C-alpha cells in the first residue's frame, strides 16, 4: 500500500505544535529532517535539538483526503500563529516497500583488518575459514558500516586478545565484544544503558554459537567492578569525558583501551581526559572520525 507524505518547512520553536497538528489530522508517524546543511554532532543529554531550518513530515494512509488535511493544518496554523505566514506545504506519494528487506539487500559482508569479517546473518560468509562474525543488529547500533565501528574492529583485529578479558562499554549490537571473543578473548563484559542493546548482544552471541558464559551483558549500574585486559568504548565524546575515571578503573595496569565515536576536533578533549591514566597512541582517523587508543599506566 502506498503512503501520502505531507512536508512542512518550519522553525524549531513551533515543532511540537506542528507535530500535534499533524497527529490530530490523522497522521500515522512524524519525522524531522534538516532543511539546510546544519549538522548537530552531539546533543546535550536529555535534549532533542532541531535544526534552525527544519522539515517536519507527516505520513498518512494513501486514501487520506489531502484537501481536508491541508484545510485542518491551515486552520490550526491560523489559530496558533495568526501573525506568521503559513509554512510551505508539500504533498507526495511514497511508494510502499518492504523497508526491512530493502535494507537487508544492501548490507554486505565486510572485512576488517587481516582476519575478521562481519557478515549479515542472512548471507553466506565469503571466506569460510576466516574469523566470521555473523550479525543481526536488531534494534541496536553497530553493524560495522560506520567509520567509528570499523576503526574499533580493525584495532581489535590487530590486538593480541588470546585468553584476555575484554569490556565492551556501550555494546550496542555486541559487535565489538563478540568480535573480541571470536578473535581469541576469553571473556567479555558487555555494558549498555539500553536493554534492547543487551538483548541484541545476547542474540548475536547465540547466533555466533558462542557459550553464554563467555559474555555477561548488563546495565552500567549492574556491571561488576573488575579490571579488564582490554576495554573498548564506541560512544560519544561527552560521555567518554565524564566516564574517564570510571573506565580507567576498569583497565588493569598494562591493559589496553580504545575509544571512538569521536570527531577529529574532539581529539584534544579526549586526550586530556585520559592522559592521566594512559600512555596514548597516535590518533587513527577515517572520514573525519577518530579512534584514540592507549596503554594503562
């Protein structure tokens, strides 16, 4: 079944009112997009920032009466914002697709470093004798396609992990922790604030036929306080700075750490936060994103 999209160009200070207007008009879903080219790299915790020029899109069933919807939106605008011009109103037909299948068809096996492949669980591994991580991200972040995940996977592939204990802080889909196990690590502590990420991690562990006892997945407040030989954290700069003392305590003397989810301009802030505890390596960069690694003092 096709869908009808209605798009309005608005300012962020009226976004909530317009969302209510579209929902009241029978909208099935509302999304926001940047109308210009204004990146928002890292919002403050607990906030949902919008661009100075925002496009709000309402998704309606195709049989919806477009003229009636436009009438409702105009009347609501006149009542709420009588002194402001009506935003540009655009309507278009969105052809129906199986979006999950569309995404699956474009997600291919990828190689990281010398040994490691990340393979969608619905595809054959291209090198059966390689280290193959079979992955289904589910509702969690982490497929290997983002430069920060790729930087971490390549780092893990180059690290001597045999017999070591690893912490994956901000585990998402579990891709980094499970990669560590497949590359020889003995055990992994996977930590995330999102229960869906923990479930995705456990499911991917099972998908790779690894023993459940080798990976413990838990929320931060439930994570046991123990030192690891290796810690990876692919999150954002703000949380990484705030967590620096906590993560440092989780790495044994001589242990290794890798931090990503960072933009080039954030390198100095992270280096300053972690240099009291770590001897830091040269920064690795890809497509404007970086990884910072080091050895615990």
